[in-house]
């Protein structure tokens, strides 16, 4: 799904989430484990104010476990608990409830001290399009929740979904926008499939992904596409394009006359990367982001 975000949409999306903050005990921020910061809304701290927050690194089945471990440390250093999940194959409900209770333990204990029965925890899932919000809501609900207008600014009546006996979720997630100003963020999101191709050119996205793979996952790349050797320098565009052409030849992406159809080759490369055929690959590491952003961690 592609959403064209305009300033009006952003303002409305933000206001909708802020209206819901009054109703909830905690926010559940869903990120893509392969690109946690690129899939994060740039204003999230401001939007969620001081609401207790649990960070979920979804699609962790597709992410490099080593990188995910480093991301968990990265978030912990910022005082945020991050939990890797797989909303498709796993059922993270129990762990989410347990972590939420930990996060809200002071409030729960205060209720117990007053002799009150702790209230059901109320949560709101928030995240940018395609991180898996609906998949997670359906999984936690144990049934398919009717799709709503998944567009910024489209609302319907508010409903609570029971997750076991201890938690309730708002049935519509808070939809946020990604950080557009940064071109690398756009490419990372496009490479992982969060942004559809119309916005960026498919060969550019595949070139970006291929450079990253040459630099960070050369063995996985060689193995998947049976490549003998790879360029030494991922910045060497001609050499990286030559690898894309070689893959294209192997995948039968040819034009009449036998030349490689680079667009078709790009589609094949991205399809296989996104489906996890090259193994578990993360496209962003905390140290790269810190280097890129200087001292500004957010
Ligand atoms: P959204 O509500 O945040 O927009 O996301 P949604 O649940 O629609 O999920 C987007 C795509 O991501 C879906 O694939 C979904 O199956 C997939 N997905 C969600 N969680 C996980 C996960 O933990 N692991 C993996 N591997 N995939 C996950 P789709 O319907 O095929 O859509 P698309 O791939 O065509 O975008």
C-alpha cells in the first residue's frame, strides 16, 4: 500500500494518535527489524509524549539476528525495551502482555496497594505503513479484524479487542509517516518493500540493495546467485551493475538480442531479497546510523 503523505495528512494522523493517548496505558511502536530507524517516525517521541512505550521489531524472521541483538541494545541505551517478533509465524501476544505489565508495574502495584483489582491494560499499536500493524492486531485478536480505511485521516468508531484477559488493544492502529527527507531512508524502505516502487525507480532501489549486499553480505549474495566473485568496492557502480546483469542472465531476464533487461533483473533481485531467499538480512545497523547522524541519536 502506498500512502501519499502531505502536511495535512501528517497533522491529522498525529492528532488522531494524540486523541487516542488519553484512552490507553501504553503505546506499542512497531518497527521493521531489518530497518528499525528508517521505519521509525521522526517525531515519535513528540507524538507519544511520555506514554509508556514498548518497541516491537517485527519481521525479525527476515532480519539478521546479530543486527537485531545490536538494535535491542541500541534501544535499551535510550531507555526503551525492544522485543523482536514475527507477527506472521509467531504469536507474540504472551510476551507482549508480559513486557507491558513490566513497563506498567508501578501503576499496577499502586492499584494493588489500594486494594484495587488491576485494570485491563489498554494499548495502541502505532507504526508506518507496511510494518505489519494489521497482521499483528489480527494475530493478537485471534481473528481477522475488519480492514478499515487504512489511510491517514480515515476513521471509524473506536473498538477494543480483547487479548486474553489482561490486555485490550484499539482495533485501529495509529498510522505514522516515515522520515522522507533522507534519501537513504527511502531506499532502505523501498529495498525491504515498505515503500512501493512507483516512488523510486526499481533499478535504483536494486542498485542500492546490491551495493549493500556486496558490502555487508557478500557470502549470502554469492551463494544465492552462484556468483564466483564480487567487486571489492561497493561504490564501484559499473562493477555492481555488472553483478546485477549477471544475476539477470541467470534469471533469464533478457531483452531480444540477448542483452540483460536490467529492470527485470532488479525485480528478481528485490523479490528474492524481500522474501528472505538470501537469508536473514538487515539493511541498517546502529553504528551506520550513528555515523550518518553524528551525535543526534534520533
Ligand atoms: P500494516 O498494517 O502495518 O500496513 O502492515 P500489514 O499487516 O498489512 O503487513 C504488511 C506485509 O508484511 C504483509 O505482507 C504481511 O504479511 C507482512 N508481514 C507482517 N508481519 C510480518 C512478519 O513478522 N514477518 C514477515 N515475514 N512478514 C510480515 P503481504 O500481505 O504479502 O503484503 P506485501 O508484502 O505485498 O506488502
